[in-house]
C-alpha cells in the first residue's frame, strides 16, 4: 500500500490490487475514505469536513498524476510521490 502523499496529518495511499474505478484512499484520525479520481468524488467512507475539503482540493490539483499512478500500479510499477497540499 504505497503512500503517495502526506499533508496536514492526512495520508494518501494507493493500493496495488485495487478494483475499478480508479481511486485512492485518504486516511486521517483513524478514519478512511475512498476518493474516485475521474471524476473526483467520494466513493466510500467519511472524514471530517475540513480534511475532506483539503483532500478534494489536493486531488483536483494532482488529478493527472493520480491517474498516472493508478496506471503504474496496475502495470506492477512503483507509484510516484505527489507533492503535498501546502
């Protein structure tokens, strides 16, 4: 479960053997949410409002990189780190 980014206590991970649609996991304060990449949307789970807002903003800024990482992982390649939200 590669960590692709971390910011403000939020950990962003993408898993090697995930199901469609392309998505990532955001973990914060013991909670986890799955976020679809295209379109960017909550698929499952909950985070506090402020945390989910930051995750959505970050995903919008890095959507292409997220999709590239999804494809890399599907081809058994390593994910590339993505810049955190600042």
